[in-house]
């Protein structure tokens, strides 16, 4: 962290890690803080109030996913894809295209 960012609230743009899309909805991934964030949130279509997913426990390794009320009923395979894409964006800080551009691997154990 540089001297200028200490002791102030970061702007939403500073917390943004990147974006991804499923071909229908555009998702934005934001970290909980600039330095050592313990969680990130995924919002839909540029609306930070439309929370799709919050993943907490990143620093402790005790990950917990909480789905927004409008998103809980979506298909399990779609939710796995969203989690995977969000983690990639969070850790790599990149914007990725829609899900039809490649296969997503999933390991259950």
C-alpha cells in the first residue's frame, strides 16, 4: 500500500478486480479491500446493489459462498461456473469473455 492510500476509503474502481460474462449478464468482481482482502463480491450488470455472490474466508482458507436472493435458484452447474470465473478474475485481475468460449474444469474433491 502506498502512503497516499493509507487511512482513506478506496473508490469502487480501486476495488474492482475485473469482469466476466455468461453471454447474457455482465458480472463485476470487487475485493473487500485493497490490501489482503478476505472476501470478494460479484455484482450484475454494473449495479453494485445487485449482489450475485459473496465469497468470504479467503485469508483463513475457510471459504464460504453466499448467493444473492435473486440468484439462489439458478442451476447448480451455472453457479459452479460463476464461482470458478469469479475466482479467476479475483486472483488474476482480468476480464474474461462468455462461458461458451471455453470449457470449465471442476474438481469435486
